[in-house]
């Protein structure tokens, strides 16, 4: 709840803190004009009015979506830029899925590749064996990848009409759920996640330039193969 004359300044600061982003849109908000009533106590230092005197102010109720990891940052900014001594706000959790986050990724190859050639490339790249369903796609163009146990991604991969889903930990009967609509390639849990430390290393190195980051070479694969 913001006094009308200070609404834009306050909301813009919240936007800069990351609030108000919805998918591919930013600076999103919903605003309702109304009247705010309050009476400052004697120890208060009100921005509007005087202690002990009731006030009526034209205010704007602003509603913004903010990701949970940005909540504290947004509240800090709100309390810094809001003109009132006590900024009135409330937080309401919503179950909206984050459109920019997911368990895996889907992408298109620059040039489609023959299915057997693609599977052999996966085998060499990940240095693993590949368990896969019947070759129902002769060429691979659209690929879904989910590191680790990714059988729960199958329905989403089918809906996205990918040619192949690369993941791990598929159970025997789950392979049948592919139902001839795509190829499922199970490359092993550890093998599908083996490059993740390198990704984290690159991100941390970029974000925390003054920190010394050591890259562990420890192999955490619990399996040994004959």
C-alpha cells in the first residue's frame, strides 16, 4: 500500500529488485486505488500527518509476483524506498510454476542426425552404455535431456513431440510407456550427471569472482562394472 504520489518510484525500485517478472514479461503489476486510514501513535514519526491525529490518504494497492529466492531482496528494497515509517504489505504464496525453470531441457539440433549415429555419439560423449527403446525415429532433430532419474519427464517429452529423451533410471515397464512415439535412451544416473560439477563451477566462478573455487575430481559413481 503506497501513497499515490510515491507509487511509481516505489514500484520501479521493486521491479529493479526482480519483482514483477512473469515468464517473458517484466514490470508486471496490478494496481487498485483506494483510501488508507491510520492514526499515528505518539512515539511515531509519520511521513504524513501528526501523532495522535487520524489521517485519510489516497493510496495504491500494488500486487506483484516475486520469486521466493528474491523475496528478502524485494522486502529490503521496499522498506528502503517506501516513504512510510512502517510499510504495510503482506505476502501470499502462490502455486504458479516458474516458466523459466524445469527438471530438464529441450533443444533442436542444427542439423538432424541419423538415429544410430546420434546414439553412438551419446555413448562416446558420456562414456557409457545406452539402453534404449526401439528406433522409431530414423533421424534425431529434437532432443529432451534430464539428468538423473527422469522417467517422470516422459509425458512432457511426448507432449513436446521430441524425437528422443536422454535420461536415466527407467524401470523395465516404464520403457513401454514410450508407446512408440519417441526413443527413450537410458545412459545411467551418474553418467547423465557427470558434467554437472563443471556447469556449477563455471557459474560460481562467474558470480563470485573474488572467491577461490576448487574443482573436485572425486568420482562418486557407486557402481563398478565387469
